[in-house]
C-alpha cells in the first residue's frame, strides 16, 4: 500500500488547460472518490495518476516515489475501467492471471494469486467459465480480480459501475466497499454519481472545471458545504435554492412567505442572498404559498414538486401516511438551523 500526493498538477491539451494546479493528498489505505459533473476533469486526473495521460506540470508521488514521468507499468497501480475488457476466449482464471503470465511469473504463483483473488471476490465457482457465461456484475468482479492479482500499491477505478443496471450497481457498491475493508489498499474511484461517492468514500474530492471545489468526508460535505456548487451536488434530491432578501436582521424568502434567521453573519440590509433548503429538512403544513405540481410516491418516501407564486420551484421529501397530492395548496416550515445561505455573486457559503 502507498499514499498518493498531487502537487500543483496541471494538464493541457495544446492551448487548452483542463486541470488547473491540483494539490491533493490521499492517505495510505484510504478510499478516495473523485466526483463531479461530466467534463470536470475527474477521469483525466485519474488517468494522469495511472500514467495514461502525460502530466503537463506539477508532481505526482506514490509512496515515496516521484512517478510523474514513469511508465504506467512502473507506477505500482492497477486500473479497473468502465468496460470490462475481458478476453472472450479465455476462462475467468485465465483472464485474471493473464497479466502475470505475460510478465513471466511462475505458474504456481499465478494459480495461488488467482485463487486468493477469487476467494475475496466469491468467484471460485466461475473460474472455468468464459465471460459470455457471466452476468455484468460477475464480469466486473473478474476485472477487479485481474487488478488484485497484480498486488498493486494503489487501485484506480474509472466509473466501473456505470454499465450495470440499478440492482447490480447496489450489489457492486457493497462488493467494492467490502473489498476495500478486506485488503486495506489505497483506492481512488471516479464517478459522476454522488450516491456512490457518499456510500463508499472515506474522502470525497468534488471537482468542477478542472479545479477542486472541496475535499472532505461524505457527511462533512453534506452538512457543511463551502459553496453553492458543492451544496447542490452532494445530496439526493439536490438542495433547493431560492431567492432571499435581508430584512431586519433576518432573511425574507418571498417564495415561501417565510422569514428565517440562521445563525450566520448577514450582509447589509436589503442585500440579496441565495437560500439553500434540503428537501428532507422541509415539512409540508398549512398554508397556500405553494402549489403541488406533482408527487412521486416511492413507497416509504414521496417527493412533492412545488411551485410558488413567484415562479420558483422546489422539491420536498415527505414520509408517513399523510402526503400531499397534485393541485394541493400548501405551506412549508423549516428550522432556522437547517437553512444555508450563499452569496449570489461568489456563490460562497455565508457563515
């Protein structure tokens, strides 16, 4: 195992810079997730760590070695891709051991390492099958097993679950989390799915436009985001953002017909602010400030889509037996401590 250190890492394609001076430390044995929207640079950054993309500037260190200019095979990493990339004419055992075979490892050693990987991934009964006889989740486990047998210092995962259906994604999330606990290796995982990030990571790195927006533990990012982007990206459904105005030491929210007074330093009287409200923190009650446009009933929870007379939209999570219906006129309540405020110009959190 080894930690990973990125120091002022830059990536350019010609005149276009896509990674802007990333500084990041990943501890030995940590499960770190890069998350962000499409085009934010997360896969590019992962490929730079792997050596599949040349680093334009800065330094990448794995353990105590500067690997910035080293070939991928010399970096001590193993990568699991979105596509399984299995050889269709080989069995599971042959696919998992192929890299060691090509590097001239003894047959007995290959057999031993494949057996250990198959035990960890519960593939013992599939070793003689070929990929065509496996499900999507089993094929992905084989791809992970191929990485395990190499005994890398760092595992790199590039959106490995995006080709799976919803049920298999949940199953594989559990498998990968269990794998991390069992082998204790350093893992860096790329995804655009914040649910994967929240459920698997020790540390989340939120990226936007090739820059780090915030780094922290999953619940820290959820409870204490630094800016509007992180607040809206972490959490499902995403945070509601409404217009507010500072009046008399509090914040009026015209869309809700409410005044809130969170314990933060407010800007001057009459200033506009962005009011952030998570769907799970809002409670539907008596009133007529909002109209229910649609209700999604999912069993134990429902999501009500509301609109205000000012034209602003928001989502509310509802639980229990009494839930709103389309066309209802409702009001909302929220505890002041649950309200987050953001500067409308910089989008920074007001604290």
